[in-house]
C-alpha cells in the first residue's frame, strides 16, 4: 500500500496542511 505510506509521511510532515488539502478534495 504505497498510498498509505505517503499519507503517513504527509501526516508526520504537515498534518494540518495535508489534512486540510485532502479534506477539501474529499469534501467536494
């Protein structure tokens, strides 16, 4: 699961930034 790995790294790097952008796409 490469996607999971990327998500974990993003969360560790910029939790709010990554989550905010991801949430925006998922919310739409």
